[in-house]
């Protein structure tokens, strides 16, 4: 079974509830877009004959990815990376690096391609 995961992270500079206002609306739209993306991927992969499960989860991406991998008992994690420069990693952080450090299984990194 392929397990697809998309993690929606609240902006780091926010505190408390995101229930209202412009930030809350953006966050809600991000969650909805994540689920729509997953639904499209599930449909495509199932049509190709794969058994697929998908979920959109809120939280810190590197933590959620590692936690979900353990909980699901996966044998490998595959994820796309933005391949930021060194300066980009310093200022933006690196989810891939954090997952690599905490993962208990092999990590396969892929560059996303244009559709």
C-alpha cells in the first residue's frame, strides 16, 4: 500500500487559534488545496493499479512525516524536495534534512517535475 501524506503547517509566527481573519482563511484554503491534491493523486495512482491511502495532516512536517512512518510501519519514505540553496536551508529550514535525521527507514528524495 502506498501511503500519501501532505502536511499543512501553521505559519510559525502565529500563536493561538487561526480560526478567523486573513491568516485563518489562508490556512483553511491550504488545507482544502492539500486534500484536493491528494484526491487527484489517489485517483491517478488507483487508475494505474496501485493500492493507495492518503491523508492531509496538520503539524510540523518533519515531525508528522516521521511519526506517520512509524505508526504505519512503512519500509521507506519517499518525498519531494525543493532543493533550496544552502542559504535557503539556513533561513527556511529543511524538512528533508530533519526527516533524514529522525527517520527509522531509508529516505528517497525526488525533485518535483513540472506537469
